[in-house]
C-alpha cells in the first residue's frame, strides 16, 4: 500500500474547532495543557494505524485512541472515521491516509481545540460542528487551496491528476486560492482547483457526484458519526460484484468492489465486502490467483453474497489472445513457422504451442471469451500467421473482435478495427519472432 499511496497527490488538512463547555471534563476544567485525543471508528475493510509516527503500521481497532503524530490509512476496501474532541467527524474513503500533525487546546474563555492533520491521499468527508469561539477554526489546506468553514458538511476529493474538488453539502466554505483570491462555495455547489492553481466553479453539484459511492455512504451515517452499515436501517437487499466478469494474465491481480442493491435491484451505494476466489480469501479487495484457469469470485457482505467469473490466462514467450463481446462462435488459429496450426481441434503443436480456451463453441454461451494461444517457452523464430475465423455468427449479422499478440511479454500487434459479417469469414495477421 505504501507505494500505491506515494503515487497519489498529497493533501494537507488543517482542522480547528471549538470544544464546548460540556467537554471540559475531558480536557481539564482549569484550561491547562491537558492532552487531547481523537477516536478511531472502523466501518469495514482494512484500516491500519501508525500510532506514534514511527512508520510502523498495525491493524486499527474500533474505538482506538489517536494522539498527535498518529496516522490512519485505509485499504482498497477500507473505510474509517476520526472523531475529533469537539464532536466533529472526518471520514476516510478507500485508499486514504490521514496523519494527525497537531492536537491541542487553544486559548479563550471557553477552551477550544486546534487540530492539524495531513491527508496524503484519497477522499475525506467532514461534518463540522458550529464554530462560535474566538480562535477556533476548521480549515482544510491543499497544495492548491485553503477551505475555511463555520460549521458545515463537505467533502474534499483529490483526483489522480492532482486536482482538488470541494463539494459543499451544508453551510458554506470559504476557499482561498494560491493567488490569494477568496471564493465562497455554498451548499449545493462544487469548486474544482487544478494542480496549477486554476479553478472552475463554483458550479451546481452534479447528480452523478451526489449519487457517488462516497457521498451515498456518508448520507447513511447518523449524526453521531456512526456508520453501522452503508445504508439506512435494514441494509441492502442484495449486492453485486464489480466487475462481475474479468480477465487477467497469470501473475496479474484483479481489484474488486461490491455495490449494494435495493429491493428493485437498483444500486444504492458501495459496501465493504470481503472477497474470495474459489474459497481462497483475497488480500483486502485484491485477488491474485497463482494458476491459470476459470475461477468463481465471491463477494460477501453480512449474509449477502454475489458471484462472478475471473479468467486467468496462461502467458509465455508468445501469447495470442482473441476477445469479443457477443455470443458468436469465433475460432483462433495460429500457424507457426513450420506450417503447423493450433486450433480448437488441434490444441497442441510439435513446436510447443497450445490453445488453452475455446469460447462460445457451437453458440453455447457458457464458456465466455477470450481464446488464448501460447508458446510457454522455446518458441521457434520466424513468421507466425494468426487467423480469426467465424465458425458461426449465431444469428447475428456481424461481429467485431480484439486480437492482441505479445512476444516476450510485450505487445507487438493489436487488431481491433475489423468487422466480420458472414460465416466462414476470416481475417489474417502476421508477426515475426526474431
């Protein structure tokens, strides 16, 4: 996870909010330098904590006390909340890292709380209590903007390109740009600041954004900051695996997520499911089978399950893969330099070639594409001829396909702009192995 987080843009988060008088027992009645703490809440998936800033992470625990210097990070399917001493809450989305830089009491007639944190990656959602005390503030600072609030609900989203979007759901946020210009963003609007400091908006927040997994998840957390499920009381009626069908090469990994469904089968937000491949648990949401073949992937969320298929292709010195997305019977033929052809009815060649899959044979939709031919090692040098043959269009007028050839693991040929419109039609391509 460290490498993954390092490749994402950093986000510095400075939080400051008032501690109400009712919290004075936790802070000390005399307004002295009592140590303040935050509390970790775990909503599912992998959540890790570096408790003292030493760089050593261990599994976080529900209700864990967080002090200055601690870092919380979530995995590919992990979500968590940090509850601040004043009652404000900052929630962390998948693949988010948040470090508490400072956590102390400010001055004033009533004690206030000063919280400084750094968000190195991911998305956050903050619900801020009304700030009334002098010296209190709640401010999010990114490399491109600074956002100050006086009690509001908003999300900060950092995109892979380094841009930051500030989505205001309640109240208002005053954003200060690198130029010093201030922009007021009110509820229902979004401001996006690019990595170079330019900005667009505020514009009305799109329905797509409001219905995104992250905002839907937070909509179904109660006012105390608890997120016992991703949904309203009763939870989802079902779940679906995303993606339901996937193909990877041996040695690669597939990342999964799960979507909750309502009674009508409509998606209503992401769930923190667990995943396994033919009963073998995945690492968080990352599944990496160790052998080629066709697998069943299962997502589990409480008593709910959803399944899908994962095809893991054999690789080698030469790999020729034919893929298509309609139920038609296409055949992959590969002829080696000696003139021997491997195909569905001749799956092994003397030169070491083999065909490991035959898809949609006789229009049977149970064995999905792709078809895959490989020379695992020792592939002879010379020219190879690849033929895509239409055995049966299965009632369709035409079909397209994607043909990919790899030599030594490198892609040397891609054909994806050809349409075949009759049975027994063929398309040929050649490649050479030095």
